[in-house]
C-alpha cells in the first residue's frame, strides 16, 4: 500500500512539473516548477522511508523484504545524486569556473 502511495507521489511530481505554468522573470523563471517537482519527490522519499521502516523482518520475509527497499533506493539515490551535483557545482564556482 505504501509503495502505491510512493508511485503516486513520484508521478504527481512529474505531472506538477509538466503542467505548471512557469512564473517569475529572468533567471528565476520556472523555478516554481522545479520547487513543486522537488517537493513531491521529497514527499515520495518520506513515503519510501515509511515503507522501509515497516518492511517485514526475519528470515521468512524473503522477496518482500527486498522489494520494500526499492522505493527508498530510488528516491534516496535521486536526492543523493542531486546533492552531489549541487556540491560539485559549488566547488566548480568556488574554484573560479565561469
């Protein structure tokens, strides 16, 4: 059930990004779309964390144990890559990039 909520939240993030009209002007134009996308993806990460917290334990869990971890790996991996990208961008700017 929680995995279905995770899928809905991820899909809602993509739908929000695709359907929102960009607002703002200049450099910040469209940042409302990005913030809506990241907000829904963060909500999906929270749902994935809940799914992982309530996963079945013990040696009888089997395949269900690993399947309940996939949403956390995907959402957590997305935010990890985003953090690495932003850190790299900050280092690039600090070292005198253009």
